[in-house]
C-alpha cells in the first residue's frame, strides 16, 4: 500500500508483499501497477501506462535516486501504450521461466538436438499456431 504524505509517497503495509519467485508474483505486480495507475490517473494529468510502469519497476541496474529519476524520464518519454494495449497486457500470460511454458513440441526438440535451431523454432511455432510456418530462407 502507498500513502501520500507531504508530497511524498510512503510505502506502508509491506508485510503483504511476496518474493519475486512466488508463483503469482507477476500477477500481483501487474495488479499493483494497475491500482497505482488508476489512483494517480484521478489526481494527475499524465500517468504512465500499466505496461510502462511494470517495465519501470522491473528495470534492472538502477541503484540510486539519480538512476531512478533517469529511468523514470525514459519511461515517461517512451510510453506510447494505449488503453487497449494495457488491457491486453493485463490479461497476457507472462512466463517467469521456461518451465512455465511446458514441454517443447517434439519437432523443436529434434531440431535442437540436431543443431538446426531455426527449423526447430519454425516447426515449434507452427505446432503452437496449428499452421505451417516457414523460415525466411524457405520463403524465397
């Protein structure tokens, strides 16, 4: 929870947080970003999209106030996400690891074992989409 006090944001009730490897951590973070955006959109003229806020929070390598301000400026200047794209982002499946994706299709496993990764990728995508997908090399 956040408390707005004397023009500063104060984080309170941290005991409700979860570790980054919690099975629902990504879901909780997206919801928190949406709640923060909804709150500030009622009070401010310009706010980050949920996706931009999520990306800002997940940014790696920011170690001090100056880095945070710089990252926030980058987020503000590059945020072009629409409300519809935010809704899609909120509903999208975001795997946290390769295990979240389940097993690869057999064609991809065969291709990786043989060292033919591009064909394996094409066949795996084709299997996932239920369509025949060819590589750029095959299209000519």
